[in-house]
């Protein structure tokens, strides 16, 4: 390494041939890593013509239209208890002290462990989905806007700020954006983003749209035909079918959403 010399490191995986550049980084937990720049080949399509819909949530990280429910592995119960103890200890520590620095480092190590598990889950789940299905349909969600702080301003303060902050943490902990980003990179051209309008209120069996059918976060029971299913799996099947509901209540095929700005022209008569 320039200005450093020879550095010993441990190979964690095989490096593809032809790699000529690398980057050395240090994360928040103080771990040093060397990454070699390489663009991997996309995952080949299975060629079976199967389509899958993915509904992302907080209680269930990703529900597939096949009925599978995927969960992001987070911290264990003991690790969460230790994190709370460390956070209380951090609040009592004096700013600028060595004790505060040690506690912050211990918290960072726990956070890094949680992040590593979420990334590992996203890599394995995205590879498995890309290998099994030809077409992958997901909701077109603006995760950045959804997880924006609800604190507001001093003149216009927000409402239910604490609950909104908890929801934001749950969304980020579930890896919504990471999963879709890795799917788009591993299966280019095979990922379709569907309009999410009323996908959680529509019955995947008869097509009835009624907010009362969503009895709870986990239970969907159609008020028209009585079809019962897990609410997230029902939404995933609507996403796989590509159905969305218009503002007037009619149905249309929900293809990829166009985010380009529209130019509107007005004429006087």
C-alpha cells in the first residue's frame, strides 16, 4: 500500500481474476477491511416463466406470493438487553472521557453486528429469489421519503414523532431498499416495480377492495367471499398479478411506474 508498505490481511473469499484496484476502509466498530473492485456476473434466469410478488413489511420483512415469509435476523434477546444497558451507561458517562469512548465503541460493535446480519440476509435472499423466478415484482416505494423524520420545525412541529421514529427504525431494520437494490443488480431487466395503490386492501381471490377486510396487521379476511390469508402474502399475490386500484375504484394493470415529470398544457376557450 502506498505510504504504508506491505500489509497482512486474511482472505475471506476468492477474488476473481483481473482485479487491479482495491479500497481499504474502517467501519464504525473499528474494523479494517480491504475490498477489491469487481463487477460480478448477473444471476442467470431459470427460464421457467414463473412470476413472484414481494410485499415488504416490518413484522415480516418480505412476504412472497408463494406464501413464504422472510425475516431479517436482528440482535438476539441478550444482545438487545446488553445494548440497552450500554445506552444507559452512555447517558451517565461524562463527555470526552475514556469511559464514554469505550461504551460508544461497544455500542458500535453491536450495531455493526446487526448491520452485517441484515446485509448477509439480503445477499442470500436476493440470490435465492433471482435463481428461482424469471420475473420479480415489487412495490414502487420511496423508502427515503417514507423514513424521513416527522419532527417538523419549531413553527410547525410534527405529530406522533416518537411513533414515527419507531416506524422509521423498523423499516430501515427490515432492509427494504437493500433487498430491492440487490435484486436489480443480480437480476437486471427482470425486476418490475408495481404501483402499490390498495394492494393490501384488495382480495387476491375475488378482487374486492375493502379496508375492513384487513382485520389486523397479520390477518386478511375478505368481506365479500370470506377468503382468509396472511395479509402480507395476500398483498404479495396482488403485486405478482400486477393489479392496482384507480382513484375511482376501477381496476387496471399496474405496470412499471413512470417517475418522470409530466408536462401539463392548459388551453383557454
